[in-house]
C-alpha cells in the first residue's frame, strides 16, 4: 500500500474515518502541512502496517475544485506536495532509484522520476 500511496494520494481525506486509538499510538495529523494533511498521515499509518480498508457507502458529496485538490496549483499546495515527497516518501524508499528536479515555486514545477521504470 505504501508504494501505491507514494505515487498518488488516492484516498480522500474528507471520507476517511479513524479510530481514536490510532491517534494515541501514532500521533495526530502533522500541522506543518497546511493543505494536504491527510496524505502524510495515511503514509505514516501504512508505513506502520496499519491496514486501510474500503467501505462501499456514500458518506458525503464532494466538489473537486477546492484548494486541496490535485487540480489546484497554489503555492501552499505545491509546498505541501514537495515536502511530503521529501519528508514522507523519499526517506522510506531506496534513494538510488529516484531523481528529483525542483524549480522555484514561481514556475510551479516538481518532477520526481522512478529510474526503475525508465
């Protein structure tokens, strides 16, 4: 699951439910992330072998044009995204397989390449 979550944040934070004991054992959401706080939390949980399960019921109606969606390119979103890659994913991967290209935030370009697939 960590490998899949490392490539894409496919679990919507707005429909994720946690048992209180998980926060007691693994800590709260990291408040250093302003926009994408759910992704690093999910990465932390799966790194600790916590199983994330799918429940097939509708729980909310959700708009896809907010600031925390992948379509948004705000500086806050891009800053969170970059910091998640650098702090929550790369330290737990075999670093020799990755290259990273980062340009100033004005250009809003982040490129992470897994050299194993080249």
